[in-house]
C-alpha cells in the first residue's frame, strides 16, 4: 500500500515538474510509460463511422478524455491484449473519485476492408460495453493517424481473408479540447495507465475542458 | 481392414519411446493458456513458459492441434515504429533456459477453432521438437 501511495506521489511530482518546464517539446517521464506534450496539439478534422453507423468526427472527441488505439480485429496478439488492458484501466478509472464519466475509449480499425460496423460492435463491446469501434476510408485514416505519427500498413491480398497488418501499439490520449495530450508506450499495463491518467486529469482540471 | 491393428500397434510402439524421450529430455511447459476469442473472431493466440531443463539446445519446429484448422508459431515484432506478426519457423531453446510465449512476443497463432472456446475450456496442442520429440500440452482458455 505504501508503495502505491509513494508511486502516486512520485507520479504527481514528476507531472508537476514536467509542466513547469512549459516548453513545446514532448517529455518522456523517467518511468518510460507516458510521454506528455506540455503544449498539446490541436487535432485537425477527420470523418469516421462508429460501430453504430454514426458519424465519428472531431466533435466526438470534445468534452471527454479519449484513449485511442489503432488496430484491427483479425489481430490475435497485440490488439486483444491492449483492449483487455484498456478495459481494466477503465474499470480502475471508474472507481476513482472523479469517475469515468468524462472518459471514452476508441478502437480505430485500420482495416476497413474486413472491419465492418457490425464486426467492430461485436469486437469492442466484448472487451467493454462502453468501448467505441470506429473506422474510415484510407484517406481519413491517414489523416488522423498522421497527426499522432501513428504509422500503419495493410497488405491486402485479394481473394484471401488473411493478410498482414502493421500498426503502432501505442495508446494516444486526447484531451477534452480535442488536443493530442499524451501517449502511452507499450508494453502497457492497466494500473500504469489509470494512475498516470488520474494524476494528469487532476492537474489539468478545468484547464483542459 | 485387418491391416489396421498391426499398423496401430506399430504406431504405438513407435510413439512410446518418443513420449518417454520427451520426459527424459526435460522439456516442460508451464502456465499454458489460450486467449478466449471475441465473438465472431476466428483467430486467437496461445501462450506458455517453455523450459529446457536439458544440457542441449532444443528446437521447437512446429505446433499442431486437432482443435484448430491452423496453428503457427508467430512472433509480434516491431517494424519501423509499427507492430506486426512474423512467422517463426523454428525457435531454439538454449540449454537449461526458459522461453516465454507472452502477449507482445512469441505466441501460437491459432486459426479457425473447430468449436467455440470459452474461458475455462481446455484445448490440447502438441509441440514438436527437432529430433522427433513431441510434447502434448493442455492449454487453459482464459478471458
């Protein structure tokens, strides 16, 4: 218990220190888990469709903290591992004093060819009933992924259901003003994400909303 | 049909020393588990801790299971800032060393299960090593 409390305090001190620098460069916290942008980067417009066939655009990233993960459903290892981790992080954030009302988790499929809205709904809600699955055409995917430096590559082979997809394994955090605020680097762990997020949200407070 | 029995007996005789050899070879598997696949998904992954307790290197060359259409040894790798999977045709286990198959690294890619696997189920996968050693392993399905 003492360790957890100490770690939380240390985390808060590190975050505070990072903020005092007030520069525009990203700061990788010494624990290598989260990289912060003291000057968060406003995101440009994009247009996706969510797993309920509703429009998912920039406005859907406003008013909430959003955890974004780029992947695809035909992914046996990294994607389910990450989504299960994010589901546990969500659970833990929901138990915090501030709750999870202002938080959303978005799985962005870079494989719209196979990942229809119906498939995405089945997939993301298996991990967490509140998770959103979204996708768009290549141009739109490129537009959003590029803003995070999130590379991906889909090697579609006509006539086969199985083809390789490469994507970044990081999780991106967008603040309630739709600005790219922080990134979590793999390997990810739920407690590492939730604890840092809670401290960040506390420090940002109304400033970010 | 009369030939079947001798063939079967022959197989039994042929397999017995292999099974025994595996025990003696001291290759063991711990914490073997398969991730429950989300609904509608036809692929998932298997993980384990492989231990080579012998003083010789052992090479894992294949994994088979009647529970899946395809089983392949894969590794999640980083490529130009991206993560992808590559086929690992064989994996060498150093003498007296362990190798972890874990999320984000080595895994058994399991394609098209013959039946829907749910958390708590058990599925058998056989690991094959160079030199003919075979090691049947029971994997627990976990969410």
